[in-house]
């Protein structure tokens, strides 16, 4: 207060001086009509008044600057003293250093904020401690400490909130899984999508062998000797009439193209695609025994043909036992492969037929 009063008195004196200078200036700038001596006197007074005013102003400005510098220095000294006093308050053991426990106690006494030891250690680290775990008196800054403390507390609260959310999510997921399992055990609720997909793949894989099964029963002459096989042979014969009785065999061709399209669709389950393509290749391989049977029939007609007494030629026929043996061999070989593939597919296992399955895996596009 004394220093401020002195500054006010000096400012009042400066104002008075300026007022006197202005009065003098008003005198010296009066209108003309006076003597030459009066005009020269006014000029001298004007110059002297201006010089005195400028000098007084410069002196007063210098004094004011000095006052401001002194005030700023006093403020800095006062802040340093306050920092030192607070540091001594924090430094309970008086060793000239503030550790995490002392920081916790000091923060609680000063701001009423309770923090744990980990948070206090993080504050010390963020304040740039040279020793890592303690603060020196030169590193102690209350304002910066308050900012860092607020930042660390906010980060800790955010981390705890995230941890709580993650824990709640895990608990919710575990509860949902337990509920789904309980409902599934009771036979209530929807089935697992993966199980539904597997079921569709198994059923589709079984139906994939429908076409090669019909082709196999074209070589089932050996079953004609068994009465119990008559209904089954009638059904298979009806299916073959539908497939191969259409113009140009379009029925079997359409089914073959559909099987090929399904096997090349990478979005379908691999088991379904695998069996579709294996069944399609199996149907293609029936072309071989079919051609052999045709050649054997033609050869037998030519080789075993004869002329009757009127000179007419009658084509021969292959021996019945030889024809039955060939048809039975084809029926047993392809029928065993189909039966094995159907049973494996129903169990959800990919059938492995020597050579044929290897060709399927090589030519089948990848998928799920």
C-alpha cells in the first residue's frame, strides 16, 4: 500500500506539471498585435515549457517502470516463498523431497482430494521428476501439479469405466451363452446356425448321389433273381425313364449342370460342394461301362451271329453268364462307393474314395 500511494502522488504531480505547461502554452500562443519583444519572450517560454514537460514525463515514466519491475519482483518472491512454504507442508519428514505418500497427504490437506499411491506416482512422473519417484523443491509447482493431477484422475476414471464396461460385457456374454445352452438342452429356442448349416450340408450331400444311384441300377440285372428287390427295381426304373426318357436326355443333363453349379459356389458348405462334385464325376464315369456294354453287345452280335436254313442272318447275343458277371461287377463297385459316401455324409464326414476324391479336391474351388 505505501508503494501504491507514492505512485499516486507522483502521478498527481505529473498532472499538475502538465496543467502548468498547458497554461504557459496558452499564454505564448495568444493572437498577434503585441510587440516584437513579447513575441520573442513567448517563444522562449514555449521552448522552455516543452523541454520541462518532456523531461518530467520521461522521469516519471522511468520511475513508473521501476515501480512495475519492483512490484513484479516482489510478486515473484512472494510466489517462491509460498511455494517453499507449501513444499515444507508436503515434506513431512523434512528430507527435502516429496514422495508419493507425502503427495497424497498434502493433496488431501490442500484440496481435499483423495488419490491412491499409483495416481500420486503418476503425477510425480508427469511433473518431470529427475529421480523418478520423488519431487525436489525446484520441481515443485502447485499450479502445474493441479493440472497434472486433474489429468491423471480423469485418465484413471476413464480406465476404470472401460474396465467396468468390459467386465459387464463379459458377464452379459457368459449369461447369454449359459441361457442359450440351457434353452438348447431343453429343446427350446433357435438352433445354432452352424449346426443348421451342417445339417443342410449332410442332407444335401445324401441327395447328391441320387443321379449316380439311378445310373447304378441300370446295371442291376442280378437283382432280378430276388423277389424282394422288385419294388426297388420298379422305382429305379421309373426314375431312369424320367431322366433318360426325355428328349436328348435333357433331364439328366439339367441335374448334372445343377450339381456342377452348386459345387462351384464358394458360399456353400465344403461338404456339400465336395459330394456334389464327386457325385457328378461318378455319373460321368458311368460312360465307360456303358460304352463297354454297347461294344460287347455289338461284338457278340457280329461274332456269334448265324444264318438260318433260309439264308437269313441272325445277330448273336453275349453269353448270359458273362453279361450278368459284368453288370454285377459294375453294380457292386459303384454301389459300394455310393453307399459309403451316403453313410459318411450323414455322419458329417467327407467320404474318401481312392483316386476319385483326390481329383475332386484338385478341381474343387476353395470355400468355407
